[in-house]
């Protein structure tokens, strides 16, 4: 594979740091914006919420299969939520040896509110166990970096402090690993962002994050935002791979030379929460499996479309056996490389009896 910044051939696993937690979805009554001192009724929705590292690592693992490792670095509270999350991750085949239970700390919790039109927002705890993940703690996983040197991926995901993600990227660089990075809109403008961006091989953004990076209005034309972000990134690292998701409007990818747009696959939307994380996970899986950026973007759009049919931020049915029949079901016209990869994924999964999410 000749693409710049491609993962090394024969990648065997992923080491990631980022958010591990849970949350709830609350449907508000009334479509008007919630006021500062307003009381509003509503009801909880039957939707399971997870945090970024868990979603991305889980989906990469389900797409890559039992032979691909996913080592998580993080902290959860020594509470029922934290213990339940650890059990779920272990049952899904994730390596949680570097996920610590912290006595006296709460597991990260997110409260998502949803208006009748489907829009909404969320509030997350900023003093959870995740906030205690620092560079020193990340460095405790040094043996795993040594073991996967030259054959692994590092994933620096939001919801842990920037210094922890910086150390993860530094260790990945030191051990010749391929480095994927995601930043929030606020973090894109932080002073620590620039050295992190210079280390990243793949940067994943949504439209709002791309607008923050480009210093443009998030309500602007999506292509204009994408081009502005790419122009800024080219000044920092010309050959960086970039993925920009725009929800139902599709996605953009940059392979170091060309900006490409792909429309979203049209499916019935149940919940878009977690779709961007599923997109990034499939992008990583596709690139690690040998696809170029253009075809990895196609696979990522397909995975995001599959995810939005579930109310949960992790679609429990999203795995490498599911995408091929899903593409046929929705009449997706796929390129030959993606079609071949999906066929190979299905064959490998059937032969190895891969772990599925409980």
C-alpha cells in the first residue's frame, strides 16, 4: 500500500486512552430551547450510552476479529457503573488490564437531553475517574507498547486530559506505531493541540470540530469548513490523513493530496449518537486491513449507517459478519476493495467464531 501515513502491514492490535463511562438519554417535552431557570418535564429513553474510547475500541475489535488486540488505558469509579462496564468490556474481548477501579471516584456519566425534533445536547461529569488519567498512568502500559512496536495502532480519544493523550502519542511515536487522534472543538484551540497534531497519522473530526480548527462558522458550507481545516492541517503536517464527518450530509476524507466527499447511505434513523465514533472505528479497521483512505471512508460511512439504526451508542449487532448483508439490504453500491474486504471479514469471522457483544 503506497498511501502516505498508512498503518504498517501486519498490525496486531490497538492501544487506546480516552473516555470510559455511561449515561442516560432524557426526552424533553416541548421543542423550545431549555431556559436557564426553567423546569421542564420529560422521560428517560431506553438507550444505552457509552463513552468514546469504549465505543471506538469495541467497534474496531468487532470489525477486526478475535485475532486483533484492543488494550484500553483508563480509570472508572469503584462503583456499580464502573464494575458493570469492566464486565461488558471483558465479555466483548477488550483487554482491561490497564483500566483501574478508583475508590472514592465516580465513573464518568453523561446526561443527554433530546428535543422532540431529535436535536439536543449533553452534560458530562468533569470530576470523574477519567479526569485522573494522566501521562504517568499511561506510561504504566509501556510493556504493551514494546510488545506491539511497529505492529500496532494507538488511539488518543477525548474525555481524558490532554497530557494523557500526549503521552500516548509520544509512546506510539517512540515505538513506531500508527497514531489516530480525535479532539473536541474546545481542544482544537488549546495550545497543546499543535504538538499532538504534528504526531498524528490520522485525525478524526466532526463538522463542528473542523470549524473550530479552521476558525470558521460551524454553520458555513460543509465543504468550505472541510477545506479550511485541511489548509490549517497542511501547515502542521502535510501528509496527515484526515476524516471529517458531517452527519446526514456525509463525510470528507483527505489522503494527503485529495479531498473527497461521500454522501451518507440513506437509512431509517433511530439515533445518531455514537455514529461518529463508529465511523472512526471503521476507518481505522479499513486502513489497518489495507484499504486506502478513499475506500476506508466508504467502509466507515457504511458502519455509521449501520450504527444509526440502533438507539444505543454501541450498536450491539455491528460486527464484521453484519456489514455485508446490511450493504445488500440497503442496496449500497460498493467498490471492489470494500466488497472484497467485507467478504474476507465474513469468512474469517465464521472460521474463527469471533466474540460478539453480549
